[in-house]
């Protein structure tokens, strides 16, 4: 495959999507870098297609940085660093984690835009659960619908089945992780993306048949359909607005 600039490489990816920067780990070999660039490019284009938005949405208006094979943590395939607004994928185990970590970056980016009084290091999903002072805007209402579909049951009277399963898993592991709002939403977003692009394995995998999916840590059945519809309504509207801004 090739980009509009020719065979994909990370210089071209940074230019086309306007990422703030892209850093390579010192142990990444040239052939690994070149292979990763092709995988990244295809996955980012697939994500752009799912979100029905332009490149500027993927890079969060140029605020997001990427790392590949650098600064990894033992046993962690990928992670998002709020302090530096960087998304990092491990060299050998990061495939399939891009959608999850991108949503963390998006959730963080939107945190103080929907809830401006709560500061730049917050996540929109967590803020929604703890605060009712949301910035009024039709797009924010659509994003709130996503949060409701993920964290609450159908009539909004109790936690969702996905939350309950996540809480049970946390209790069994004696930790607080799976039930955190930002983690619930990132996994729900994974499911949405995988249902839209099931063959984009560098972008997402595991929301259907993994052990986590079998444990109910990803949305299932009617809730999954509801979440997918809410995400689609939000991102299609957001993408259309960004495309309009580009053409003005």
C-alpha cells in the first residue's frame, strides 16, 4: 500500500496527520521501523474511516505525539501518557492496542473542553461520572450519550452489565482498574472499532473472543449495539464539523 506521499514512513505519517512528533526506540531496527510505519498508516487510515473525520481528528489538532518501541513498561503492550500527551506502542506486543490507547488520548484531550473547570490532566469520561457541570454544546450531549450507554443500564437507573463485570474482576484481582471510567470507555471504543473494522488487526483485536471479552469486560449484546450507535452518532457529527472547518 502507499500513502498520498508514496510508501508510508513515519516522516510522511507525521506530516499527513500532523502529529506533534514521532519517536523511535533506540533498539528499533530499520526493517522493524519500516514495517511498523506501514502498519501504523493502514491502522490510522482505518481509524479515520471509522470516525468519518479528517487527519486532524486523529492527531487531536496536532497535540498528540507517538512513540514506537520506546519507554515501554514490563508486561505492557501500549500506554498513553497524559503528562506528555503521547501514545506509545511496544515494538513486539503493541499490535491491536492502537484504538484503545487513541481513545485514552481523545478522552484526555476532551477532559477540560467539556469540563473546563476541572483542569487539563482530567479525562472527560471520569469528569462526567463525578461532575454535572458539562459545557453546553450539541456535540457534548452526543458524547454524554456514549458515556451513559457505557456506564449505565438502559434506563439509566443502575450501572451497566459491563461495569458490573469490570467491578467483579477488579475485586477478584484486588485492584481498581477495569471499572475506571476511562478504561470502560476505551474498551467500549475498541469494540465499536472492531465491529466497524474487524480486519484491522494492528488497530484493534480482542473485544470479541479474548478472555477479557468472555469475562464481560467488553460490551455485549444489546448494550454493545447501543454503544456502537452512540459512538457512530457522535463521531460522524464531529467529523462532519471538522471537515466543514477545513473547507472554510
